[in-house]
């Protein structure tokens, strides 16, 4: 199986998984938090996986599309963990999400994300 076939299969599987997860009704489920929320007065500190994703997205050429499946494959992460970090990085303003190209969004780094990568000495 070629890497293009593998990526295409992963993109399809990822889109199907995302559709299922997005369809889960969580209204009425108490949010207990996961210990990673930013509390007032705290700096925006990222864990190692989130930093690796940020560097991965930030060092790709502008014309290259970065999807969740790429992060899963390149960083050997579980899909749910990669999507968690991507969603969090978007929410924090480090990444931007583009859903105009189909059900599996692409990601790009923002100015804030580039500043974090450079100021943290990640590149």
C-alpha cells in the first residue's frame, strides 16, 4: 500500500470518526475538566504533544495541507489525542482551522503560534 493510499484511507476514516464524535450529545454531562484548562493568571503553557503539533504545522510549507491524519502519522499519536490538541490549539489562537476543503479540516499556524514556537526555542 502506498503512502498516498494510506493517507487517503486515514482521511476517510478520520472524517467518519469526527462525524460520529461531533454527533454525541453532551448536554447534561458535567464538565469536570481535565487539568489542562488555563486558569486566570496562568501563562499559556503547552505540553510536549501540543508543542510538537505546533512545530509540525508551523514548519510545513504554506501550500502543503496539514490535516489531523498527518499529525497522527508523523508524530505517532492516537487520533483522539491529536484532535484534542488541534482543537485546543485552535481555541487558544495558536492554529487556524480551515473547513472549506471538505469534512477533514486543514490547519495553519497563526502569528501567535509562530511567536510561541520561536520564543519557546522550539525551532
